[in-house]
C-alpha cells in the first residue's frame, strides 16, 4: 500500500490516504479522480527520522501526519515545532532537537522552554 498526504496552500498536511500499490504511480491523479481534489504527495509509512525502518530507501524525511509541514525546498515532511528554541534540518534527520541534549542518567526529563533546560519529571509515589 502507498500513502499520500494532502497538503493545503500553507503546506500543512490535512489528511493522509492509503492507495493500492497498483494506483501509486498516479496517486494524485487517482485520488483526484475519486473527487479527493487537492495536492497529494506520497509519504512512506516506514520512514522516521530520514531512515527507512525496514532498511529500504527513506522517503521525504518522516511519515506525514495531520498537522505536519511539507517543506517543498527539501522535499520532506516534519512535525510542528514543539518549542521555539528547538531546531530541525538535515543534520538532525528532520527530527526536532533541543538546544541542549537531554541527560542520559536513568531519570525522566521534560523540556523547560523558559529556562532552556531539561528538568526531572517528578515521580508519583503510591500509597
């Protein structure tokens, strides 16, 4: 099966539809012929972080989800920016990264945008 993302005039993904492999070559024309008009761009269900999870060839950075952005210059899909300080690009394999790497010490952390730092997530103690 092939997957196609419909993008709006702002290059935001509105929906993703599955198309039979026999129709994938002409996916946009096929979807338009069904009355699903608009701009449809193929996306790969198996692509995450610009890597194909089944060792195939990655397609367009990430599998497109509703609300994702299509970057036509780099021909990739990526999710909305989680925090204004985070960055994305080819060097991060089209995954948003914080300006400071998260600690790797066995604790759970969350990002604090106001301090631009990672803070430990408090654990709930059961009684």
